[in-house]
C-alpha cells in the first residue's frame, strides 16, 4: 500500500525509496554512457576568448528564446499572438529569432574551435 502523497508516511517511507531508485537508475546510465563523454583535449587546444564568449552568448540567447516561447506556446506562434514575457512584449517569431541567433553563435563558436584545433 502506497502512503498518501505529502503525508508523514510518504515523506519517511516512499520518498527515500523513490530517491534511491532514481539514483540507482542514474548510476546505471552514467556507467553505460561515461565512455562516450570523455573527450581528450590537449592543453594547447583550449578555445580562445572569442569562442568562449560566443558560446556563452549563444547559450544565453537560446535560453532566453526558450523562456520566451514557453508562455506563447504553439497556438500563439500560429496565431501570431504577442505575449508579455516578464513585462516585455514578445511575439513568437521574436522568440524563435532569439533561439536561432543563439544556435548560430553556438555553431560559430564550435567552428572557431575546430579551426583552432586544425591549425
């Protein structure tokens, strides 16, 4: 029998079981995929300041665009609706433009890094 969510029994019995189960699943996934995450980078091949700034800016723009798309939604994109996102009026196309600009900066930062590695 599962205790009612939010009650004392749930906090003391069910929640720790769920946390342990999720932790074990995470440990298993990390063990499976950790070899694919290891990338050998020589100390001399670190990205330059411009590539780092482009990556930071691209990440920030992409996150801001996704933050702006969330309240607009698909129906807002299709209806060309304008929503106030934290007090700033934003159209769906403006939010998508932020995402596109962020992805472009991220791609460019990766291209700069590849150029540095090949030189």
